C-alpha cells in the first residue's frame, strides 16, 4: 500500500463525490461527508459496472445511480439490494489541505504513471 495525494479539501464539496481516475478501468471516489469526514472507495458498484461517483451521498452512504444500491462510506458494506458484495474502501488521511489515500500498489502505480 502506498499513500498518495489525490485531492485538496477545497476540491471536495460536502456530499458530492469526486471521481479520481487512474485509467479507464480504475478510479477512486472521494467523498466529504456533511460532518467533514473524508472517505475513499473504489468507484465501481459491485452489482453492475457503474461509477458510484455518479450517485448521491447522504447519511454516510453513497447510492448507485443505476439501480439504487447504497454503500456505507466507512465500511463499503451494501445495505440496499441489488448489491450484496461490499465495495472496497481505502484509508484516508488529511494533512492540512491535502487528502492522502493509502492505495494498493497496482492503483498507486497507475496514479503515478
């Protein structure tokens, strides 16, 4: 795992996901909750290949715009079908205005390319 700066706090509007794309098939959704927490998760619904950053955020959940599955921002666990598999989440650290995410090596390599 590798810590990488992916955004600044000023780029994150509360409860509006930001897609950080590394290549066509790899992206992370960054979300700043209404209470100021920052979360990172794989930007792909586990039910069907669709970008979660196209969805809505409310009460620490992100809802897939395609079929309505909702995932907990903190754990990635779904709580509304049709998704039954969790989406991967990543540790986040905010240093001043910079948002760092601890990415798996394969994503970090794409991000640094």
